[in-house]
């Protein structure tokens, strides 16, 4: 899948100038996530429903270390 036309936005939780930089783009019904330091690297793809679930779990702290 080609993501060159995607409009990426940086997560509000990303650390400015740090090592934790995540970007998200919406492509029709897909949501894609990538590491901004490796824009040509792999992306996570999910549908809109899975994205909403993921965001809710992040906000709830389910993935906190």
C-alpha cells in the first residue's frame, strides 16, 4: 500500500525532539500509524472501529509501562 498521499499528523503524546515520535494518518476507512523517525519503515494499519478501541485503551492507560 502506498502512503505518499497520506496527511500524517504527530501524536499529541509524542515527545518533542525525543525518541517517542508517533504519526497517524487517515486513509478512507483505514487508520495508519508509523514511527516518524522511520517514515519509510513499517506501519500499523487498522479500521476505524479498531482505531477507536485502541485510542480508548491508550487513554485508559492499558499500555502504560
